[in-house]
C-alpha cells in the first residue's frame, strides 16, 4: 500500500495545537503521526488522500492566530501503522492512578492501581492518549456502574466499554463504522477478560433502530456533527434517568450540543474541559 507523508507546520507551535490538528486530520483519513520540531508528520494512504478535505479542515482550525501549512511527499514504502504499533505508547494514568491504560509492553509502575486496561497498540486515537478519551474515562470512574447496561457508540478500540465493564457494568454493546475497530474491540475484550459481556457490531447508529434494550449509560466520543445527528437515536434507547456521555468536540460547540440535548429532554449534569476539548454528561429526564 502506497502512502503520502504530509509534514504539517504550525506557527506559533504548541503541543495543544498538534494534538487537535492530529485529531482533525485523522477524520479525513490520516492513520499515524510522528512529532517534529515545528508540528507533526502524518501518513495517509494515497488512494484516500483528499486535498480539498484537508484544506477545509485547516481553514477551520479552531486556534485563531495560528497558521497551519503542509508539504506532501511520497512516503517510503513501509507499513507506517505497523511502525507505530511496534513503538507502542507509554502508560496513560487517569484520575491519580485509579485507571491506567497500557499497551502490554510499557507496563505501569503503579502496583496500587485500581484498574489496568491493556490495549493492543494500534492507532494513537484508539489508545486513550487523546484528551477526549481520558475525560470520558473520568466520567465513568465517578459513576455507580454495577449491573448497568452500557452502549459504546463509535467504540474505536473499545476502551470505554471495557472500562465500564471493569468498573462493574453487567454488559456492553459497542459499534463502529470501521470494521477494523469492531474487530479490535473484540480482541481487546478478550485481553481484558470481558469478552463474554461485550458485543461489538460493525455499522452506524441505524443499528439502534432494531434494538429493544434500554441502556443505563451511553458513551459517544465522536465528532460534533455525527453527535447532533445521532442524539435522537441515543435517547430512544436510553433509560429514564440514564446518562449520556458525549465528547469529541470543542468548547465552542457546547451551545449547539446543549440546545439539541434540551430539545430531547436531557439535562446537563457535569462538564470537563482539557485545552479546547470538552466532555459533557447528560441525564435523561424525559
């Protein structure tokens, strides 16, 4: 498979800008990244590269006064995602060590950790390195999940549903439009000993139209536009006084998300922020 190497230059440079840029361009097909002194380098399959889509992402970059430019070249013929997998990631510590996510090779030196989750290292945004995933995990750590039914929308590597099950949830349904993600979720469920409690399906929110079960907790770490479109379906399968946890969007998007939530009978109960990213917790009062 042939790849392009795209070197992004950020001026003025900051790590927050790098993190957000990587998340945004991942949505238009970039698979893996490496840091540079002036920004980052991203790798994308040549058949998936869409310059117009990339330019649109950069033109809407949410940091006023920050310039993003890029140079495209043909990458050396290597499996770039396999390179990232080989490197792995350092343990991610959440809530002072109550939850640690690791790759099975870089083990945490924290024997008192309440819960450890091992994720077979794949793409960076499926491992818990991103702020939105960590905030969603913080929400779960603060909830009474024993016996709950959980829905994990846009599951990625399954971190959120696995965390909920390890925290006492009885069962979880996870889905993702990416078949690789659902396969990896099943794989990670086996690694963490929760495969008998977790079902992973390939598809989008229309899967919920054929489901009769009501869920106590729904997690959705996606992007703003998909959340706005899918929230009615989430509410249709959310129990009365159940919780909807949302992330994957920016502070500036909060009014739009809150308005949609209010129309659906949801009440905002908690909010977390990390740089420009935000996570919201709603209760279903309808």
